[in-house]
C-alpha cells in the first residue's frame, strides 16, 4: 500500500472513532412522573423522591431522566398526559396526587411498570390483586389519608371539647376519597355524638363560599378531606380558618406548617421516598408484581401551638404527649 493511501485510510478511521464512541453510549432510562396537581406545593416531596432514587443509584440528568406531567388540578387531562408518557416510551410511570393518576396510568398501559401512592385500599380500588402479590404492572404505597377520618374527629374533640357541629369540606372531583371521607365522618360523628354537614369545593371561589356558609350556619369546627387541590390551596384554607376563628383539623403536616391548627396523617415525605426506592428496583429489572404494596406506617400528629393561642385554645397535656411535633 502506498504511503499516501495508508495515511488517507488512517485519517478516515480516526475521523470515524468519535462517531463510533457516541453510538456506543447507553441510552439512559426515562421515568414518567404523573401528578394531578401543580408543581409548586410538591417541590419538597419531589425532592424526597429524587433523593431516594439517587440512593438507589440513579441521578436525574446523569443516568436517568424524568419527564414531568402536571395536570394542574384538571383531572380530565390525566388520561391525555398518561397516554403521552406511554407514547414517549418511558421505562416506568410514577403516579401520585390522589387516585386519579393511578387509574389513568392503569388505563393507559398494561405493560409499563407503574408505582402509585393511593390514599385508600388499592385492592378495593382495583389497582392491584393483593397487597402482597400486586399482579400486573402496578405497585406502590397505600398512604393512609381517607381511613383516618374517625381518628381526626376524635382528636378535634379532644382539643376543642365543646364542639357539636362539624363542617366537613371535601372536593367532589376526588370522587373515591370524598365518598370514603363522608361515609366515615357520618359513622364516627354518630358514634361520638357530633353533628356533621358536608360542604364541597373544587375551586378557590367555592372554598370562600364554603367558609361563608360555615360562619352563617354557625359550625364550630372543620374537618377537611384529602385532596391534591386542597393541598395546593392550603394557604387559603388555613388563613380562612384563622380569620373566622374555626378550629380545624387537616390531613397532613403541610397544612400545620403554614398556620393550620392540627393535622393527623401518614408522612407524605416517607411515601415519596418509598416510591423512589421502588422506582430504583424497577429500573434494575424487578417486576412490579414482585414488589408488595407498602403500607404507610408512620402517622404524624402535628399541632400548631401559635394557631391554638390565636384561637384562644389551650392544648391539653394528653394531646401534647401524643403529638409528634408541636410547632411554636
């Protein structure tokens, strides 16, 4: 071979090396993140999910990508968003923010592994065959939000012994959660001698109207049901409760941290960490059917002492002893 021809051949091979190297780079997996709400109220929870995913060996932007789809409380958009993630060919779907995202993902795919957070029994809801053996392509966390209604009423009466008429605020768009909250509230109220009246709100204006009705009809306390929309409007809810001097109990600490009186519920942060753990297992090849549904075990009673003082309430020692945190 002539020297010039050899040099030309060598130069052509060298030029091809970078392209060959690029072609051999592995394509990183993509996780689809589907949520019924908007991003702002859930920044710290998404951070908990990403941290546990990192601990499993997957760092967003390095060896895993996350496609976020937020419905901004427009639940009718969830099927469209879920279908979009399926078309995108994601490796797994994380469905959070109530039952609706999980149902949308279940309807959109029977193949792509899906990890959910369900506020109620996922077996009864038809998401999985059983807690121990989910079957199919779904698994996740059973996050106790709706099942604790009776306990919340009991705690509310312990803090405010004189209450008699309790307003129960629910979001009609969260159909399953609303039905169980109303059912459990009616049963528990009857057992302990309280009267309840159910109010609904699915817009900011309807929340204002509901509080006007609480005052007009002389309700002396409030219990709110679980809803991603209520979480997004937690500043409005807690502000109105303080403004109208209505003792209220909420479903999670995200309310007491912004001025709400008292909350009782499972730790959302722990639940989001767990879905990160399961996402890591799935990316490593574990099938959802082999991952039992996790039951949230950490329940938190959080009391805002400043809010209690503003309402003229003295927190009894029994509640202080039970509280996981008292916010001063």
